[in-house]
C-alpha cells in the first residue's frame, strides 16, 4: 500500500468516475450517524462561533487521522485491539453524556444529559477521535470497494467535507428537536457496541442493512418532537 501511495497509477475513466461516486455515497450513508454525533459534541460549547471553530479544527485533525488510517489500514485491520479501543471509547462517550451530568450536577434544576466544555480545545480532540472511531468501519468498507488508495483518499476527502456541513446542519436541528441529541448518542453507543461485538463474538455482529435500519429508526424518533418555543412573560 505504501508503494502504491508513492507511485500512484491515476487513470480517469468512466469506471473511475463511478467508483468515486460509490465511495462518496458510502461515506454519506456511513457518516450520517457520525454527523449527528459530532454535532452533539460541538453543542457542548456555549457559543455558536466556538462550535464552528471546534468542528473546523476537529475535522481537520480527523481528516489527518483518517488518511493515516487509510494508509496503514492493511496493517491496522490485523489488530483487533484497535476496534476494541474504538468501541470502548464510543461507549465511554455515551456513558459520559447520559450519566456524567447527573453525577456532576446533583441537586441542580437541569437534569438533562449533556456534554459541556469550558474551552474550545476540550471539544476538538473529542471530535477528532470520535470521527476516527466511526471511520474504522467506513475505511474498511471503502478498501473492499476500491483497491486504489488515491480513490479511497479522494472519497474520504469529499466525505469529510460533506460531514462538516452535515454536522453544522445538525447543530441547528438539535436546538429545534427535543430528542435529536439523545438519538445521536444512542447511535454512538450502538456503533461502539457493534465494534466490541466484532472483537468478542463476530458471529453475533448485526449486518450493515440491519444497522442502517436501526439507526434510521433512531433518527426518526430523534426528529419526532419539536421543542416548544418559550413565550415571553407579559
């Protein structure tokens, strides 16, 4: 794979064009859950400007990590420890969201689950490593579809750019829909559980179509209820 990176054979034909479309489509499908997760993390920052900066810098770091993962994928996939660490990280993130607030803010009025960051640089590495954990499956899928590394990198690049705009859109929707943030972190936990299951007992791993169906159902629930606009007191 390193040899292919140093001496790529780039040929633009009709098959190459369709392969890029397929890879970008795969990125879009596999990154929908990722986008809402990153949006939920960025929302932990108090200001919209900080949220935009966190997504921009975090996804730039995530892009570098993704390219590194693509280049080293032939080596990485030999070690189950990477999937186990990725799954544990995503489960930790889910538990921190649902249970961290209650333990830290006992006795407070607002007992809704949340991730809260005081500084921009607290959120940035969380965004970058969350994207990397989600990328373990999508990179493996991309390698199965295309055997030319420059094609996989091109598809991944377009996917990360699309992810940035999707996450920004989800941040606005999270403000509007009551259950959407919860849906995002339930999905994070589901993906983490699947990664761990692949390591512990691969025969029980649900197929991609079932995962997509479940995540779609979770998203439908996430969009099922709008927040009631507060009316100012007269």
